[in-house]
C-alpha cells in the first residue's frame, strides 16, 4: 500500500498525507513499512499496481506540498519502483 490521506470532516480537508510504502505479511497478519522505498512527494487519490517482476507502478494522484499550508495539486506522473 502506498500513500493515502486522512480526511478531516470538521475542516473538510485532507491531512496526514503519507509518502511511505507498506507491505502486508499474510502469514503474520501484520503491516511493515518498506524503509528503503518512498516517494518524492506525499500522495493520495492515486492508482497503484504491482506486477510479477516486483515492480510497483504508481500513477497520478494529489500531492500536498506542506502539512502546515495545504496546497493540494493533481498530478499525472507515472512512477516505477523495484521491490526486489
């Protein structure tokens, strides 16, 4: 799992946006953060897929430049990360 945001219903804004990648271990039933992989910008509302070669492809989404001054911006970038 990559990125994501918490939506604050009081202020109607997204906050706590993440740039981290997480992996779920189905045997241990627990999440762990992939320390060696992260995105340049915190991102949410994107599409992501992983193929049989261990590549994670992430397309588009919304980035947040600063948690203090929200400046959400839609992007159309395509990223590829290698997990192996």
